[in-house]
C-alpha cells in the first residue's frame, strides 16, 4: 500500500522533529541562564548587605569606644567575622543526596573524572533524544487514530536531523568566545566535556542513516561505489560523512594527548569539509548549521584580533628546574585577567636570534640542558598556528575593588603589568619549547585570552584549602595572592612533589604567608638550604598525602567554618580531593587541562 506523503507529516516529518527538539533544548538553556543571572543578582545584593552591616558594626564600635565603653577587640572581630560570612550551620536543611550528586566517578575506557550530576544529565539528555526521535512533534495527523513506530526509511532521517541539531550544539560548545559562555557563566574548559559527549550522541544518531542509505543505494545495481555516488545527494552526503569521520577518528584521547597538532588541524579541516558536504547534501542543514558557522567564524576573528592586534611582549623564558620553565610576559588584556584564569600561547623560534632574559646566572645549567636532547627544537618546528593553554601563576599586584563582586581583587594594568606562567616539559611541544628556552632561541610569541572562570565565591569563605601535584600548584599561586587580601581568612595548601627541587616554583614567586605542607615522594630527605628558604613549611618525605586525614584535620581545626577547596593534578588525585570535599558539602573547584 502506498503511504500518502503527509501520512506521517506530524509524527514522522524529520524537519519538524528537528526544530521542535532545537526549540526545546534552547528553551531549557535560556531558562538556566535566567536562573544563573538571578542568582548573580542575589549574591551581589547579599554581599552588599554584609559589607554595609560590617561597616555599621565598625561605626558602632567606634562610637562605643568614644563613649568610654570598653569592648573586647576579639569579641568585636568575632562579631564582624560572623556578619561577613554567616556562620549559621544549615546542614540539617540539606539533602543527603547532594553529596552523591556532587561526587566524582570514573567510567572505564571513557573518562577518569566526571561528576555524578553530569552522568545523570547526559543520561537524561540521551533519553530526551530517544523520545524526540520516536515521538516529535507529539501530535498525530487528523486522520491518524493511533501512533505507529516510523518505518526505517523515515526513522533514519528523523535521527539524522536530530543528530544534526546536536552537532550544531557541538560547534557552539567548542568555541572559546560565544554568547553561551556569557549568558550561562560556564567557561570554555567547562563546556568541552559537553562538546565531546554530545558529539558522540550525534554520531550514534547518524549511524542508522549512513548505513541504511548505503545499503539502499547498493541494492539498486549491486555496485559498491554507487552506494556513495548514486546521485549528487549521495555524493555530497559521502563528503559530509568523510569530513565528520575525519574529526572523530583523530579525536581519540591518545591522539589528542600525544599528537595534538594532528588533532587540532584535522578538527578544522574536517569541519570545513563536513560543512561544505552537509550544506550541499540537504538544504535544511542551512537552518541548523548556519548559526553555528557564523559563531565559529566570529570566534576565529575575535581570537585572531586578540592574538595579533593586542600588544604583547616576551620578557623572559628560562628553566627553573630540570623539566619546568618559567615565562614572564606583558599583554594588554591582563587588565581583565582574574586569578585562576589562563591564556593560550603560541611561540616561534629562530636559531639565529634570542631574547635577552635573566639567564646569565644559570649559564652552567643551561649548557647541561642544551646537551640533553638538543635536537628537540631543531627537529620540531612549531609556529603561530599551535596554541596551548597556560595558567597564569602570578601577576604584578594592582589591587582594586571589583564592581561586580564588591570584593578587592588583584588585577593588571595595560601598561605596567607582567604575568608569569610555568610549563612542565611533558609532550613533544613542551620538550621542544624547553630546549629552545634553555638555548635562548625563542624570539616571538602571541597570546590569546584570558579565559576560564573568574573565581570569586572562594572570597565568601573563611578557609581556602588547595591540593596540588607538581606544576599543578600554578593555578593556586594566583588564587593565594588574591585570597590574602581578604580579612579574617586562612589559607591551607598541600603540595605533592616527586623531588624537593621542584619547589623552586613556590620559592621564587610567592611569600609563604600561609600553612603549607609539602609531600615529596622520591626524596628521602630535604636539603637544609631548601628548608631554610621555605621556613615554616611542613615537609613529608617518601609519602603521599592522606586526603581524608587532611580534610578531617581542617574540619576539626576550623570548627564548622566555610571551606573552599581548589585542586589541580592527575585525575585520580583530583577525584579523591573532590569526593572528600563533596562528602563534607564544601564548595570545590578543579582545574581542567584536557582540551
């Protein structure tokens, strides 16, 4: 029986299923953004009220002292302490499920670090996709009395259209600069996991369409190449498929980690091929991919402007230990940088030129580094198309009141401020950069940024506890600088190192005005000079920190005060820290470098 063209117009029409799904998702997103913005307003008003109450308390204290009333200073401080931070314990009003919701888990062969709330979110998202594939737009045609499962010839296209909507989301979620980050408060590195997850869901939805259409075309004349070139529509569909597969095949973690340039370039080339094929394959693709393409082009233009038009200069680049280098630079956009943010950097080297930096004092060590794998920077050519994220560890201090948070923040000025980043030589690029820096053969660099969260909620807490491994201490350095500006607050840091010599980072760029515990796994003792330079530090050799014991000690010592936790290191290390923080219902933040 021949099915009328409009038989499934409201239950199987793929285009209507796609745009109803797109409207549903964007509506949920805008609802989230509204809640987020309202929460920002409430937080601002709360801080404003607390500051006013604290000032009023100070004025009352002064008036009482002028009237001859003897008050105990400690009591006054404790009163102000309570007003600023609101010590009221609300644990009884919190759901016990919150601990589970905020905990982190490992999914074998997929990811080592993902919060349970994201697993639940992706599960609900997948269920939503299934519902829309089968039932959207949820209205039967007037002559249809009951629902029927769409035939495969219709179902494959419905799934392809919804997959196309998902891949339009994927493009937006992979941009450094877009309206999504501005409206939702989520940052580039926070959106990247969603970028990968939704891309995989979209691929699963495309597979039935690809397989069924190849099978159908092959059955026409049983010629294998006709399955891809039967008509112009099939040919352009093949081009789009090859473009997308080009992206997916080179996006596996091994390639992304060990051959980042291959991953990066194939993403760009594959995306262009896929868009050309898709837009010529099906005219309806224009509705969904065009907005994403416009945002992608705008992002590339803005990134090019920041890196090529905003003035920047390289002050010095030098090794500070056997595999860590320090870079000091100036960049006009530093005036908008907040502690904990990062920048993307690209370098160019020339064996005939070198920058003049503070390397004279380390001439002997440089000769040693030159002799070690000296061919790295000769064999590996890197240029301004290779961009790598670097967390800013230190910025020359200029303290001003942040109008958005009503709290004092460290910021930079466009002329006077320089920043410092630390890089550990791990992959091919960083090893090549390390060798070139030791030889002084880097003569140009570019900066794009800053990016990342403008962390400010830690300033509403009594205690900041930082847990880091190796060079992962870098993000904590800027946060500690900023946090020391706040009154009545305490800083605790646990730092895990392989060798005590790696503590050179901490010694040179941060005065030790806080409680620091250093755990050295490979050394059996700490040199006396090291202990002298880092006096007040608690050293532990041949051991790793017991995270549970550390946090139990903090909880006992601080007696119910609000604690904010920051961690940076391996996925396993951060997972243990985050889960212990979630168990105590402490707010926590972890760094993300898996781009």
